[in-house]
C-alpha cells in the first residue's frame, strides 16, 4: 500500500511526499517482487529529481530483484525506465540551434551555475534558486524571449508579438510591456537583471541557457501523459494539463490525423492511447507539482 501511494504521488509530481513514503522502505528485506517495485519507485523519484547517479543505483537494484521475481511485465517496465537515461530529455539553444541533451547532461547544466530558463517546467533555475512561472505565462514568455536573445537585446515589438499575440503594437501594448517587464525584473532580481536598450530589453546574467522540451509544439505535454500506454479520457487529460476539454479535443484530433494517437470506444466511453515513444524521454514534461486548490 505504501508503494502504491508513493507511485501515485510521483505521478502527481509531489516528489517530497513520495520520498518521505519511500524512505522507511528497506529493499533488502522485501520479497523479490516487492523489492523490484520499491526499487522502480526509487528510480522514478531519482529521474524526476534529476539525480542520475541515484537512478542508476536504484535501477541496478530493480533489475536484480526483477530477475529473482521472474515477472516478464515487471522486467519490461524496468528496462523501459533504464532506457530513459539514454534518450533525449530536452533541447538546449546553442548559437541559434537546438542541441539535444540527455538526462545526465540536463543535470550537469542545472548544477553548472548558469541561469537556466526551463521551458519543460516553465521555471527559472540558478543553483538552489527556483522561480516557478507556470501560473504566469506572460512573464515566462518574456523571460524565454530575453534568454534566447542573450547576450543581445530583444526588440520591443517582437516581445509584444510573442507575449501578447498581436502583430500591431500600439502605445497601450508598449505600456503593458513595461509593466510586465518591471514585474519580471523584480522577481528575478536575486539572480539576474533586465536593462532597457534603445530597441528593447536585455537580460543581464553571467551565463544563460534555454531548455526546451524534446517535442516541438503544444502537444508535448499531451504526448508525455499518453506515452505510458494507458488509456486516458479527454476529461482526465484536460484535468491533468489544466486546459479545457475542447482544447484537448482539438490537440487530440491533430495528433490522430498525424497518426500519433488513436481512439477506442465511442462518446463518453472513448479513450485515447499512444504507442510508447522512442528516441526521447518524457521525464521533464511530467508535472513538477499539480495545483491542489
């Protein structure tokens, strides 16, 4: 029961609560089947926390226990978890081009002291400082645009078009831009600055890195949820993503037309499935923590 509860918390992104449940579990005294499940939960926790060395150690324990339990389905699940370490986990912008990164490379970047604008989790990270901006999408859009332009500046009209989604900027948009940039400047003041220039604004920091999801477009988070092979309802997907059902339905229709998902059942019984994704891991697309109220 403790292991089931811990894996549920992992899916919800409540990593600290999952860690507290797993801490008292002694894998050495458990029967092989339970030991494999407990070690697999530790693998998931370490991967989600970007502790790659701990994930490798837990993976070895899971493989040994699964071999003793001799349950093919469990062995396949552990093999899939191990494969995530070798897959592309994110992309980094380098000299105007996107460079694929694996999980250990992402972990190294996070520990490098660089100011990381993380578009996988919609946050700003510098060492132990984390500024979540998932609930403030305009501020994150501005921050990402400034980071992509670093060490240069970003044009005001380009920032307005990207953040406010309008092609025709007027004085009201420019005034709003100044307000939003002021809010962003106050939030990131402990680790970076924003300076005005003749053409726009520039991010001032010693080193800046931009991380993006391994999948282009807004369908990335949707594919991350479907990649486990389970059948999802539209309402469940909408709840997990924090979007309306109509928005999710449109995204699913596009993915279905591209052959990346399939539907089973009709009307309210309809469920959506996707084959396991190859070539990249969706670890960083899963929620860090879902809002609970």
